């Protein structure tokens, strides 16, 4: 059971979303560190679970966002030294990659909007993917990607554009390039954020938000099911490992 979880948030409008709800259902106390507001990362010792969210900044923009260095160090401590469950989303996947010695760079092409991700042979048999469909339709919003995998990492799913869409390290560390945290309320918030609307139009053409909003109606229930399965696999797998130890 997760008693206390920690989340790293990088923008006001990139909250834990579904994963926050899943943690609440576990009875976990969730502490959120708003890194972009200058909040300090606490001691990691009291926590059972680390969740790292997305953001518009890139992992290499440490001059503009000096706190990225502290975050990468905390992720390294969590994954290397503490060996407790980790879930990363979009930027969270990229920060994990950097923390473990991999590399992140600009993508050959940005991915924005709903698109297909396919589990590969490793993903189809991986315990953290148990119960998922081989083909998943997910929400993408990124222009950077993993260019060199960290040692020990496995790619579980890819899209036609981006090789690393789901990455695991062992059975306690899981991250996705896509956004599995989305709720209807989060997508509704985008309509009131001019910068988000501009980004969507730049990537997808005029009036992109209306199209994304319409596409989200049938997709969000499926995304919730997918994200719940991944989260529950991560948590239950940890219990099984501890029970067998």
C-alpha cells in the first residue's frame, strides 16, 4: 500500500490528474512540490511513491530553470538509492532518462494530438503492461524525445514518430512520453489558457483545440482505463516483489 506519495509539478496547468485520483483511492497522502514556483524538494525518505509530471520546459534548459538540476538529482537518488515505485509523464520520462545516464534531444518531428502507440514484443509480455491492449490511442504533446536509453532501460511501446513512448527500468520504474493523466476537466482548462491554444494551433493548424476537444470525448474513458492498469500494475507488482523477498 502507498501511504505517502510525492509529485513534482512543473507548471500550474500540468497537475497529477488521474494519477492523483488513483493515489487518493489508495488512501495515500499526496504532497505536490511546485518546482516552477521555487518550492524546495523535501527529504525523500518518508515517501513510498514518486510521480513526475510534464511541462513545457526541456531537460537542458537549466539556465532558465535552475531547479531542474535539483530535480534530476532527486530522481537519481530515488531510483538508484531508494528503489521505490516511480511514475513519469512526458517531461517526467525525459528527466528520468537524464537522471539515469541516458540522453534527450529535440525530436525529428513533434507529436501533438491523439495518436497511436503500439506495444512491442517486450511490452506485450512485461508485467507492468499486463492487461493493456497492444494498440493504444493516447494524447501526445512533445517536441523532445529520448535519443539514448539509460543502461537497464527497456522500451515497451513506440509510435510511428517516437521510439520511446513507454519505458521501464526493472519493475519499479515506469514512464510514458504521452499524457496518461488527462481528465475532462484538464482539457476544459486548456480553453482558457491562450498559450496552450497558440501551441495547439502552431502544431495542428487553426482551431486545433476544438478538434482535440471533440476527439477527447470517446478517448478519455479509454485513457483512464489504460492509465489505471499501468498504475495498478506498478503498485501491485511492488507488493508481489516485497512479499517474495
